[in-house]
């Protein structure tokens, strides 16, 4: 009888532990510079990784909403991933090479006078 009670307590605590583990999602919204649907695809695909539950980038507002497991990935790393693929964020500059390789419609930096009109 005593051991059955102990078992009951054990199973309760383990179920509670699992439930807690599954609830460590964190959501953040921040600006990621971009232009179009291609940018959206590029950003969301790059963030389709372990530790990130969902990533939604909005073309009109240029805001990224990301839900992630803070134990697996940090918000800094998420900014870094965007920067690495050529998309600057409100905290991080874009990788220059990656930016240079973006499709011309995705180049979000606007110059006062157009230097290259080759498209
Ligand atoms: Cu684009």
C-alpha cells in the first residue's frame, strides 16, 4: 500500500515535469529588413530549425514573430541567422556577401541615386 502511494507520487511528478518542459516557448517580435515574398520565404526557411517552433515574417511591416525554445536557441542566435542570410535586423547588420547575393528585388537598402540600373 505504501509503495503504491509512492508510485503514484512519482508518476505525478514526472507528468508535471514533462508538462513544464513542453511549456518553455518564448515569443519575440522584432524588425528584419526585407522587401518581398522571396524574402519571406528565405527568412522563414532559414529559421526552420531545431529550437524554433514557428517563424512568421510580414512583408508589409517587416516584422518577424518567432516562437522558440530559449534553452535550445537564443534570441541573439536568431538575429544572427537573419544577418547571415543577408537580412539585417534591428540589432544586427547583415552579412555583406550574403546581401550582395540577394535577388535584386530583395535589396532593401535604398540609395538616393541609383548606381546600378541593370535590372
Ligand atoms: Cu525579397
